C-alpha cells in the first residue's frame, strides 16, 4: 500500500513538473488544469477521494458513481485551464503591487467558480442568480486576500534554492529508488560541474561558494535517497552494490565539505 501510494505521488509530481517543458505563455493554463490533481497527493488526499467515490457509489451505484467522479474531475480540469489562462493574461497586474496581485487572483478564482457552476446545471446554484455572483465574488476576494497574505510576504516566501530543496525532498520520499537511478545517470554531470567550479575558483574565489552550495544540495539529496532506500520493503529493495556505491558517493561529498577542498 505504501509503495503504491509513493508510486502514484511520483507520477503526479512528474505530471506537475511537465509544466517547465512548456513555453511560458502556456504554463498558467497547464497549471490551472492540473492543480485539481493535487487533491490526490498524500495519504489524506487519497482517503478523501476514496470517501467521495464511496459516497457516489452508494448514492448512484457502482457504474454511475465512478463515472460522475471522472466527469467532475474533467470539468474541474477544464475550468482550471480557463481560469489559468485568465491568470496568465492578467500578468501585467502582478507589477501593480499587492492590489494588482489580489485582483488577479480574485478574478481568476471567480472565473473558475462561474465555469464550474455553469457546467453543473443541476447543482444548488445557477449563474443566472445574482446571489450566486455575490457569494462567488466574496469568496474569491477572501481567497485571493489569503493567497496574497501568505504568498507575498517576504517572511513566508521560499527562495529559489529552498523551493528546489523542498521539491527534491518530496520527490525523494515518493520514489527513492527511481530518484537514485536518475542521480546515477546525472553523476557524470555533477562531476563535470564540480570540476568546472573548482577550475573557476582559481581566478574567481566566489565560485568556491557556489561549489559548496552545490555539494550541500547534493548531500541533502543523497542522504534522503539513502534513508528512503532503507525503508523500502525487502522485495522492492535495491542491490547491495547500489547501496555501497551510494554510501561511497556520500562519503566523498562529506569529505569535501569537511576538508574544504574537492574530493579526489
């Protein structure tokens, strides 16, 4: 069960990460379409979806219940794509200060709610009801305010390096064996980057700080992989030679960090 959950989470993260391969104008649309899939992340998300599916099966039957859940998901993805497109088109508002950021979020959320309501004509609300628009605007305004307060304050915003580390750790917890295979394929690139920074440090001392940062990031990833691999069920474990190779790599990085010079 734990392995299946980790595999599904790893698949979802790969879907989310596909965004960086798209041209910048298409990214808000893709992000808006995919964000609903974040409900399936983690054990709590899967339990929530299971509870929804069970309730729909009890109410509608074993065929119509799952079908309705799939249809609701597709509609939510389509609504998210359109709201994401609006969010992307309103990019100039992000330069207008906190009010611009708030209005951009509020309008995007409002568009999302309107599309959802228009898609479910048998729901409790109707887009022709002025009360619905009042409720939607109030909800959108409050939700956007919450996003501005929690995301735009400097104290709560992660740096690019912190975000990368956090993202890597989530991925490593989800699929340590797959991430170890990826790290091994990239090992030569890490080594080439290390040698380049070492050579550059001769004429540019600040390159040594970049080397230290790279090794710290690498050490965090390798240690997370090591802990993840040791927690895998025995039938899904890795070959002892792989663990020995990983341990040797960790040791070389640690020696470099302790001695202050590149590993041999």
